[in-house]
């Protein structure tokens, strides 16, 4: 994906011959309003993705700071200290380890 138009790049565009700075109107005439709209839409999409990513990181940080109950021993742990199974059940690492090792020890599953 091409990177979006950075408005700061418009400052400093120069004539190919005499190196005089190009104003916005000359720029628009040279590249066309459609191109500018397309590049601005790319920039807006990129910014929206960055904001969404930032929100996800902040939300995960808040979630990581919350205490959750282990479904086996019922003690509270930070989510980062727990194992979340595909079914979205969460258990502390000790209970998860014990459960998995127990199932493997019973010979039900081969590694």
C-alpha cells in the first residue's frame, strides 16, 4: 500500500527549473483534485487505523490491570498472569499447567 499524502510535504515543493516554491493552487493544477482527494483519503484511513491500534493497546492495558478469578482455584490474578483458552475460559498458569499435565499423564492425549 502506498503511503498517504503528508501535508507537510507540500511545503518545500519547488519548480523544476528555478526552484521557486510551488503554492497549493499550482500543485492542485499539476496533480489534479482527484489525486489530492485520493491521497487525503489514504491519509485519513491510515490515521484511523493508527487511532484504532492505539485504542486497542490502551484497552488491552486496562484489561491487563484488572484482576480476574481463576476458574479452578478461585484466586485472583492479573490477566497477564493467566492462560486464556480458545473457549475464553481463563485459569491461572499453575492450574492450567496442572490440568494439561494431568490430561497428558492419563494417556488421553499424545504430544
